[in-house]
C-alpha cells in the first residue's frame, strides 16, 4: 500500500452519512422552507454523492441496490406519514436510521483485510 492509499482509507467519508443527511436534511429543508422541490434537491444531492462513493468502492451492483434502498426509504417515509398516520418527523427518523444502518453494513464497514483506524 502506498501512503496515499493509507491516507485515503483513513479519511474516506462514509456513504451512510450522506444517506442520513440526504433523507433528514431533505425533509428539514422541505419543512422549513415550505418548498418541497428544494428538499427534493437536497435529497437528490445526498443520494448522488452516496452513489458516487458506492460505485467507487463497491461497484455498480451494490450502488444500484443501495440506490433502490435510498429511494425506497423516501417512499416508505411518505407511506408511514400519510398512510399510517405516523408523525412525519418520526417516519423520516425511522427510515433514515434503517437506511443509514444498512448502508453502513453493506458499503462502509471495513472488509476483512482492510486497514482500520
């Protein structure tokens, strides 16, 4: 391993963080501003950033699966809030925790043999 590889391994941004920010901040921006499209833009940017990391580190198959999970979490938050009657902030919190947790387990957790710090 070169020193640049070691540095990159230690400073890599976890994609689960981008998933959590995309879902939670997208909701917060939409609620705070009243402009749903602006919240959707935050959601999309978080998803695109995470997808770029997934493709770079785990490949297209993982990126497509986690992308489906990300969009599915967005849809499920709406179903829980509008269909089931859960408070919207609670619905978003639940799906955010679930999506970020699965993302960490699949894409961000160090594989055996990787340098951890």
